[in-house]
C-alpha cells in the first residue's frame, strides 16, 4: 500500500478525538505530521477527499422523517428539476439515474424533515415548483445497514 | 436538550474539520468555543450515537470505484434474510426496506468498472426469494450535502 492509500485508510474510519488527531494518525503510519497533512491537502485538491467532517445520524438529530422520492421527469426537464431540487435545504441527495423497463423514474431525491408532515410538504413544494406530477414517496420501513465505504 | 454551544459545534463539525495540526482548536476559534469544549461535545454526541462517524468523506468514483443504487422485489417472508445476506458484503453501505413495488433498496460500490457492479447485482438476483433486482446507476449528480442543522 502506498502512502496515499494509507492516508485514505486512516481517514475512512474515525479520526481520534484529541487535540492533535493527525499527528497520532501519522505516527501510526510512521510519517511525520507535516507529511500526513500535506498528503491530506493533496487528496482534497484532487477532489478525492470531499472533506473531513462529522457525519450525523439524522434520525437521532431530530430529522425523524425522511424519504427517498423517485420522480418521473421528461428528459428535457431533468436538468432544471435537478437544479431546483438541489437548491432545497431539505434535500440532501439528488441524482439523475438510468430507468429500467417498468420503472420510468429518473430522478431521485432524499428528503428530510423534523416531522412527516414537514417532509411531505417539501415533496409537495418540489412537485409544484417543478411541475413534476408522477413520483413515488418511498419511506423507509426498516434500516438493515447504514455505514461508510471501506476503500482500502 | 441541545444547548446553543452544542449546536454551534455540531453544525461546524458537519461542515468541515480543518486539515490543520490542531483542527478542533481552529474549529472552535471560528465559533468562540475552546478546543477542550469542542472535543468534549463531539465525544458526548458520538457516545450518544447522534454522530455516527468523524472522518473523511471521499469521492468514490475518483478512487476507482463504481457504484449504484439498486431496488429489489423480495418475497416478504424472505426479505430480512435477503437483506442480511446482501448487507454482509462490505460494498453495500446502505440497505433499507421501503414501501412499494420494490421493497428492498441498497447502495453498492465495488473497485473497478461497472461490470463488477453488474456481476454483483446478478449474484444478488439469484438469492432465494428475489423476484426482481434493478440497478440504477447515476447519470448525473446534482447534490450530495448531508448537513443537518442541529
């Protein structure tokens, strides 16, 4: 494993909650802290690392209602739909995806709210704003797995 | 109850932890909270499970991985077993039962090209009780921003 992969491996889990976490991670790899930090900055510059941050379990942070909404939008309207949905603070993810036979939905949004009513209001607002009429609000019934990717 | 200081710290830490020698001191300086207090609050919310992870968030594609979202139709009596089987695979990071025709949804990532995804999907499709399994790879990404103001 090269240094870059080792740094990714050190950051894909949890960084230690102590004053100088990168110094500790660097020491674990036998690297000086400066070299580790330079490696992290390089990963960021190249867009491989989006950011180092805290990831919150939204349900436990008061956002108890969330749904994946699958939208059927005409190809010519997909771009403007995506931009409108992305502008909403209640939407965390928005993607255009391929369709399949019997499944014509091409845009997907994750919508969050502090209550079901609030979440549904956001969905309704998006439908009105974009003119999208066909969509499915796919609320989650059970969580089987939610974790982060392990790369190396 | 979340105090004003807790909220400041959690919101700032969700935005970004700076890549500096003393990141928690720098994060705290921006919002007028001491390094020790920042660490105390983050540890407390991590312990409570509100914070799932504090670490790097990567662009999967740029690391040479391919990914997809998949939706399955599974016989209700086999749903939990199939979900358990699928979830054993490291590349499956999210797996949910949802309402509707496709009742089991998961995200899948594998190193290499889309053929690896297709192979894995084909493998999952063969699990007993799976009636349908569609893979919906991304055509265009509009937003990923999982920041939840506390």
